[in-house]
């Protein structure tokens, strides 16, 4: 585990619980327990203007699970690099893909000290597979790519499925998320995959403008992107069917897949407010 976040008492990570953090606010939407008063206050403010946030969070995770299953089964992927992993929430990505292939290896990356603090829960790999955790930002591709935890775990001469699910809307244009994603994808061999989901104002622009403002006032940059702006992340890659879609319509019938937002629980596009897609590197 790379440690770049100590600073609290006794060398523990400084969680800065007095200000909201995206990972903990998301944990609040998901009904988790790893959140604090400041996170719940921000989450409540968001839900006042976007009541769909908890449904969106569960729909988003269900998409991630289905995408993982599709890549593990139909594309034979057994190496995963999940950036912006979030606070462990069962099932985690490694549990989903190791359910399909117990030998799968997963490297998780996040830059929030609370995810680092809980990373042990991501380390319960199947005996045949392996998991690792890297504390780093998506805006530092080389820190991620050169982390010993990553190079020991993944073989970059074989395809890797890289995901950044519900992450890039926290990386504003000033930090050039397109260049960061391109640098990471460049390092992956042909046959690798990119899995993304992203907040959008395409369905309810006013609500998403207010949501971004709430995150900003809590100290987090947030930028919703249109379908065309989202599509730019996949430039040079081949989108797999059904292409760019709302997460609840992306392969809703995958065997063994989570079905939140895909029929068992009806949702509409404005409630979810996300675009999703999976592409393969030619
Ligand atoms: C909304 S959560 C999504 C978690 C998980 N990917 C999912 O979809 O269920 C966003 C995650 O991205 C992380 N994050 C935000 N900015 C980041 C950055 N610059 N680098 C790495 N992770 C980041 C947050 O700490 C948080 O855990």
C-alpha cells in the first residue's frame, strides 16, 4: 500500500471530518456507515435538489458490476485497474469479477484517506487471485502506473480493464482529465478496456448545476459533462454495445448481473443523471 496521506494524530490518516468528502457523501447515499456529519449535511443538501442521488448511486454500482461481469466473461479479462474505487461496499469489484474468474487480479486506486483507511476490506481476494491498493490521484497517471503495488500485481503485456466509475466529474477541465485518461490508456496494451460513468446535466441541467455548486461550496470541484464531452474520453477506442448509454440501459440483462435501475426498480434518466460506457483498445 502506498502511503501518501498520513498527517492525523498518531500517524493515522487525517480524515478532515469537518468537511464533506465525495467518497463519504457517496457512502451516505448508499446507506453506508463510513460518513460523518459534514458528509451527511452535504448529502442532504444534494438530495434536496436531486432526490434521485441514492438511486443514482445504486444504479451506478449495478452498472459497474455488470460491466465487470461482461469483461470477465465475454472478453476474458482477468486484470482490473479500478481508479476512484470508493469506500468498500459489498460486493466490491474484485468480488464480482472473481465470482466469474477466481484468478482475476484487481488493483484499486483512490486519493481519499478514508478509502486508504478501509482498504483492508478490499484485500480479501480469492486465494487464486490477488488485490492491491494504491493511494494516488487519477491526475497523476505516472504515480499510478509506477506504483510497486500495481507493477507487482498486473502484467501490462496482457489486457487490463481500467475503470473510473463516477470519478471524472470530480476532475475539472483545468486538471485536464482527458489527458490523464489518455496517458493511462496509452500504457495499456491492445485489447484492454476502459469503463466509465460520469455525471451529466443533459437530463436536468438546473438540478445538476445546483449539485455542482453544493460540492464546490464544500471544497470539491465538480463538473457535469454532456454526452459529447463524455464521449471524448473514449476517443481512439472501440465502444462496445450498446455504446454510450444511461447506466440502467447498459446491458441490463447480463447473467448474474445486478439489476438495480434496470427493471426490478424503475428509474428514469433524470433521476440517474449519469452517462456510462465501455470501450476496448484496438
Ligand atoms: C462517487 S465515488 C465512486 C466510487 C466507485 N467508483 C463507484 O462508482 O461506486 C468517487 C470516488 O472517486 C474518488 N476520487 C475523487 N477524486 C479522485 C482523484 N482525483 N483521484 C482518485 N480518486 C478520486 C473519491 O475519493 C471517491 O472514492
